[in-house]
């Protein structure tokens, strides 16, 4: 970069970070997900409104680091043992909540709106996501995070995250090939299986070394330095094996999570105290880079070039929104319990949030999704992320004011 360009980049980055923090704080005070505020900051700063910033190559690189660290955080907060509490009910909610939105979104795009096969696959894939972080915050605010339906939602979210990342890897392979190639997709699935078996074990072994060095280190910052280095290495390793870099961040986070275990996990026990140290020391780094990704998504969206007078953008967006909500609600019908409990589970699974944005951004950067399809997906992600927490709060207060707190669910 030229000296003048470097000077300009410093100013742009400052504006991005401050604006993202300002809007995130504003939305948090309005009892809305901060991620939507960060997305809106990018829309305002970008070509859609003010036109002050545009996503340069350096910003995209920082956003890529943000995505990897975001998936690391998702993996770090994944509670595998949550599945033991919820059993088959969580599995049914997760699988059906992934299958229904995917096929409904694919069918709507491909057969009704005549989109290409690859476009329709990305649209369907985006609708499978669930932002459990937003739901957990709402349930915690309502003091319902230990309730029966909350346990099902948390367990389903664990499976959703894993299946979603695998689906993302397959779509990534399609985007690289520029076509649907099931042969290459099968190879990628094989690489992913090997990677998921080996990467957490390697990360767990590395964690023993990191923990030992942390005890004898004479300087500050050893843990975040080594953890970030390890996450970046796993991202490189995932790409070298033909999978998206995001998979490396997720696998590393999963291995360092507080409740990690595998069939051979008896020999590799987790240390919750050390995981808490990693979480505490990595959080500032994650909070620095992740907003750059969300702002960059907003910067990449140009609402001015969309023909808002066209019936396509409105019908497509509304159709996707209906499918996004219906797909998750259908997934909750398989749960045992009353209608109110099933509705609460379905509503809690609706927000797409940051996970949906990752899917949509991958489709855009690979050239699969044009600006109109990308804009429609962003609108749907924003609506589901904003409306679901408000609807969940209203539903609880009206239909489930007193929910028994249960430790486990009937299997």
C-alpha cells in the first residue's frame, strides 16, 4: 500500500470500529441483537447511504480473520455434553430444523423464482443457520435458560453448529468448482471427517503445552498469542485439506471448549478453569475483529442499485422470510410437550444472526449470489434476528408466564 493509502486506511478502520461499537451499544440498549447494529453501521457507511467507505482488500482480510475467530468462539462455547441432557429431542429439532429450511428455501428459489441450482443451494444453506447466542441471551434475560424447552434448544444448537459448518464446507467446494460436483463434495466430506477426528486431538495436545508454558511464562499475553497462532494454523490446515478456513477455527474452538469430549476423551480431559482463561483472554481479540466482518457485510451491500419498484425483491424477500420462520417452526413439532412449549422452541431457533451472514457472504464473495439475492438474504437474516427475540419475550409473557425448571428431559 502507498503511504497515502495507509494513512487513509487508518482513518477508515477507526470510523468502522467506532461506528460499529456505537450502533451495537444502541441496539443493545433497545433490547435488540448488537450484531444487527454492526450490520447497519456498514450499510450507513457504505455505498447504500453515505458512501464514505468501501470494502478494500485489507478490510476483507481483517474480516476474514474475524470470521475465523467468530467460528472459534462458536466452537469454544459449544457444549457437547448438552446433548446428553436432551437426547433424541434435540437431534430431531436440529436435523428437521436444518432439513426443512434448506429444502423449502431451495425449492422456493429454484422452482418458483427460477434461480440456478448453485444459487438455490446457497439460499437454502443460508436459511439453515441458527444464531444460538441471541436466543441464549433472551432466555437468560427471561430466566428461562434452565427450562425444558431451553435445554432442547441448546442441545439442538450444538448439532446445528456442527452440521451447519459441514454444509458450509460442501457449499464452499461447490463455489470453488463453480458447479455442483458431488464427487469432489464426497472427497471434501472425507477430509472433513479426518480433520474433525485429528484436529481436536492435536489442539488438545497443544493445549497441554500451552498450559505448561503459561505456568512458567515471565511475560503477559502468552495464551492469546499462542491460541491465535494455533487457530490460524488450523485455518491453514483446513484449507490445505480442501475445506474452508472457517472449519479450522471451529475445530480449534471445539477442542478448547469447557466440555469437550470424544469417545477417547477419557485420556484427554478438559480443564474448565483453563478454558475459562482462554475465553477471558481471547474475548477482547474476538470483539475487535468480529465487528469488522459484520460492518464489511454492510459495506458490501449496495441498496441503491436494487430496483425497489420490482416485484421480485419484495416477493423473494417475503417468501424467504416465511420459509425461514416456517422451516424452524416445523422442526419443533417433533418435540414432546404442549403446543406452547413447541412454539417457544421453534421461535427460539428462528434467528439467523452471524451464522447466516457467514453463509451469505461466502455466496457473495464466490460470485454465486448477485446483489439482489444477497440483499434479500441480508434482509431476511436481519428480520429473523430482530423479530425473533421480541416475539419470544412476548410469547413467554403471554402464554408461558410460569415455566418449571427441569434438569433433564424425558428421553
